[in-house]
């Protein structure tokens, strides 16, 4: 049986790095954190991080890639890779990289993403391509992973025309604003066992849109505060069991569609369907994240769902490390690397 001792699990010091490296250490891996110099003292307080590589900026990552390659580092991507390095630099990496890089094109391009979800027969909010047809509230979203930054709400066509002038991004979509419960389902799909697991579920806390909900409607009249959708935190949420099979089936269909639309490997590892559930208990998927999401940070000791699969604490970060360990031991490491 092949040993895991020749490999090091590494990631960038941001987003979900603590969970990733704690999980890697729990599975017996050596761990390494690539971290900005102004954050290193904080991260050194955690005993499960074995080594640090300090950089001045995330943009300096390509300068250290050869070091990582020589040391048999397996890099675990998260949201900060996309936000700070960009999709093209992610795709150009030569270091061992967990996940299928081909899905990045679909995650980044919202229209491609929509085509993927349509292929999976996923229910989605209406998409507006002609601003003259906007006759009810919409949300405008910029491309890429930025934690809700660059989004804005518009009540109607006139409101949209006024606000779009302030939009910095040139790439965006106009989507129906669905009123309901925002619920984010965290999945893990193993392309070794071909099994899908629901690892956990969270609800995002966004500023200031969630704060505005605390102000009575009569008191909101006359306020000039615009809703902001920047994510500042997450809270745990458990879905009604009667709806859980629907969430599972959506995940399965998403995986199967990816194998047809993207490539034979398709999407594997951690991913998240970001949904809104209407008062009629109908799922609307607003987007997909093709990697570990920050909402999983709530569950470093496992969730109500992970405990149904595992009789031990199992975060998404640890589940990634477990998959890599199984792949090494079964001589299938190439099958899980992008």
C-alpha cells in the first residue's frame, strides 16, 4: 500500500484554510500554509500547521510554485484562489491540484453555468436579457467569486437603469429576485466510489440586507439605504427531512450533467448549490460553487448530516484529505487531480 508521507497538503491562508489543514492533519498528512506576511502570526497560533511559506501578496504565488512541485505538495483550492489569483492563473498551475480545473470555465461564466444547471434540470430564477422586460424586482450579479460584492437589487426597470451606472464590472447577469429562505447545500462527490454525500447546510449572513430585515416596513419608508449582499458570516441550518431527498437529487443531476457538458471527469470533490426556497417549498438554484465554500467552516467537528455518514468528526476539509489518502493508497491519485 502506498504511503501518504511523501505528500504535503497545502492551501492559501484565507477562506477555509484552517478547516482544510486541520482535516489534513487529522488524516495524517504534513501541512503547509502559503500566507501573507501580515497574517502569519495569527496562523502560527494553530498547532496543526506544520510549515509556512510567507509571501507579500497572493499575486506572488507563481514565484513559489516550483518549490511546491519539488516538495510533492497537493494544493487544495478554495474561494480565495479565484478571487485573488483569477481563473486563468488557477488553470495554469502545474503543482498537484485537487479537483477538475475544467469546471472553472463554467463556474466563472454565469451563462455557461446556467446552461449546465439547465442540462441538469435544475429550477432557476428567470434570467433577463432585455432590460425593457424587467417588470418586477431583480438582482444583478457580477461574474466571479467575490462573496456577494458587486451585486445590487433593483425594484424595476427604472431603478435598474439608475443603479447600473455605478456597476464597475462589465460582466454580469440580471436575475429574478426570488423571495424566500437562502439555503446553501454543501456536497461532496467521490469520483473514486461514485458516491454523493450531503456534508452540511448553511445560511449566509449578508450585510446589510439581513440587518434591514430587522427594521419594520413602516420604518423603512424614506430610508435611502441600498441593500448590500456582501457575506460576513454563516449560520447553521437543517433542512426539513421531507425536502432532503430533493436536495440530494439536485446534486446527483448536477454531477451527471457535468460529465456530459464539461468532460468525462466532470465535477467531483466539494461543491455547493446556492438555493432560495420559496413559500411553496420550491427550490430555486441561484448559482453553483465548484469547490469548498466558506459556509462549511461552521462544521469543523462535523454536521447533523456528516454524522449520518461517519461515526467520527468529518468536516468537508477532512473529507477532502480522506479522499486524497484513499486515492494515494489505491494508486488513483491522478484520477482526482486537475
